[in-house]
């Protein structure tokens, strides 16, 4: 299976990147819509206002999906970043599409009194060319977080991420399953390098995407 190409749309006067799958992919996601593990038919990453405070993001992303003509089970991610500033990186057949909003970084283990919500989101939509076991999918999500934190640290960002970061990782639903997704595994290593490259580039990207649909 080959990862679908994202297409830029507009819904509710906001830019949205949409991946439409020709057949379902197995996914793990922390998105407000389509989170968890299961088969997914589509993914989108949508820009929202910086003071976004919808009381039901799941319902809102459902409305967006309807507006985009998407049906079946899918993954909907939200970000205050203009998704036209998305960066794609590839390594060993793995593809990582990342929108990087690090204007409000936080340390994962900050003291409780330091925790405060502020807009800023790093969304990663990643595609593996081979099937991953459920355990490897979970492991790979940790690998994505580690690679993101490494990129932030190397770029001088004082934090491991933001409070609203989200991840979606998709792989073929069939075929022999890779048992590992850690950073020294075959797929995990490629995933880490792709995410690291995309986040690093996203921190300095200036030119938006030019394709429209």
C-alpha cells in the first residue's frame, strides 16, 4: 500500500489537509476524532483559530468531515497552525507529515503549578509501508514523541512539546506484522528520522503550500 497524497481544501473558511485512502489503513491516533486503534478511511488536519474553545471537538471534526464529503471511519486533527505550512519528510519508506506550532512549548514533567493551557500544537500524520503489530504501534507513538522532543531540543525550544500535540500513525492492515516500533527497530528508526526532520524543518518553514483543491 502507498500512502495517499494530501490535498488542500477549505472548510468553514479554514484550510484543511485531507488524505483519502483507497482502502482502509490500520491506525493508532490520539486525535479528537478517530482516536484509538482501528481501521480508518481518511485523515484530515484542519486549521482552527488560535483561541479555539469548541466544547465538543469530536462533534466539530465530524461536521468538518461531512463538509468535506468524507464518509466511514476517519481521523480528524485540529491545529492553530496554518496547515499550508505542513512539512513532509520520508525515510526508508516511512512518511511523516507534520504541522509544527511551538509558540507555547511545555515540559512534559513540569510541576503541577506550572501547568497552564496555551494554544500551540504539533500534529504528526505518519505512514508506515508495512504492517505493525498493536504493540509496535504503541511503541512507535512513543518513538514519534521522542523524535519530536529531540528536534525541539536541538532547535533550542525549551519544552518537549505542547499541551495539545496529536499523533496519527497508519500502516497496512494485512501482511506480516513488524513486532517493534522503537527507535532502533527498522520502521521505528525510519519513523524517528522522518519526524525529526519534519519538526526541525517545520520550526523554520516560511512558505505555505501552493496546491489547492
